[in-house]
C-alpha cells in the first residue's frame, strides 16, 4: 500500500499546499480521499489520471474537501483519446446522493456520467459501519465536524490498514476506528494555542494516535498559522511513535 499526500493544506490559497486530498494505491486499486482544489493537477504530478481512480471518498462536503469534484466529473466526460473504462464509486456519509443531485441542478448534464459509470455508496453518519469491496474493506465512524462527517479505515488484501480522519474535533469514535492501524492520517489544522471547534491540534491528534496505538501518524490539513510553530514538538507532548508532517506529493509506504 502506498499513500501519496496530494493536498496537505486548507481553504487558504497556498503555493506550497493544495487543499485536502489523499491517494491510496494497492494492487490495481487507486482510491482518492477528498477532492479539494488542486487535486487533479497533483494527481498528474504523481503519474495518475482521473480515469484510473476507482473510488472517491468524501469525509464531508466543505469546498476545501470537495471543490474539485465538479471539475473532475466534467473532465471525465471529455474523451479526447482517454476515457473511463471502469465505474467511479463515490463513498461518503448520509447526504452524498443529495449533494450530487443538487450539484446536477446547477451543472446539469455536464457532470452526469453514464448510468453504468457511476455508483454512490452512503455510510451511516450516526454509527460505525463496514462494507466489503472487491479487494478491500471500508470501515467508517462518525466524527465531530459536520453532520455528514465520517472517518474511513481501509484494510487491504494483506491486512494493512490506513485510517483517514477527515476534519474532526477530538472524538472517541476516531480512537476506536484507528485502533492498531498501520497508518493514521489525521488532521491537525491549528497550533495547540489556537484550537478551533471541529478541528484538532498537534497534541490532540497525538493523543488520539497514542490511545489508538497507531503504528505511525501523519499530520495534515495545516492552516498557515502552523508555519509559525513547531508542530512536531507540540505533537510530541502526547505521541512518541513515528511521526510524519505532511507535504504535498510526499509518498508513504504502509508497513505492517
């Protein structure tokens, strides 16, 4: 399993950090988590096209996590020597279908794919759930951000696991979902001194990773305020394991 951080930033424009997006690859699967502005360009920089993405996961619908969804669908409709050969499966919390339908009411047929090329799977955003797909298992848990917000745990063919928090405040649900995971990709939006409701700080993310016994921790989703403090030092107040601070285009091999 290989993780590529496509976007480590937020809604704030940055030359260094695109908005939220993560690519997870194993076997022939290419899974995309969130699709903020800049995602498609970052994908191309990794050598992956939108046509290769089999599953697109939405942690929630804020624009910095979903803003390039419409352009991705619009681009998919342009063949130009390339086209989608396998369906795109959209996965998110309750409300995903309604979100897509409302986008259609604005953009119409420009974002409507052929019926056999788009699937939508909604998970309960009030309780934990799991579902088996062809080569992996998806487990979800509701987290403390938006009503539709869910965190995801992906378990691959060799029992390797990755947890993606999306945006969340401190919650026991994320600790339970991330129990003994090989890699926890966790938001850490602001320094400890600037904790905002609905988001984590480095020490809070570290505490979640410690309580979950996560084998490695990646902090991501950094607002510019994080550039002015020692994020690693703040996280080390609560977490002593292997730690990675996300940057756009870094790649992380998932190791058992």
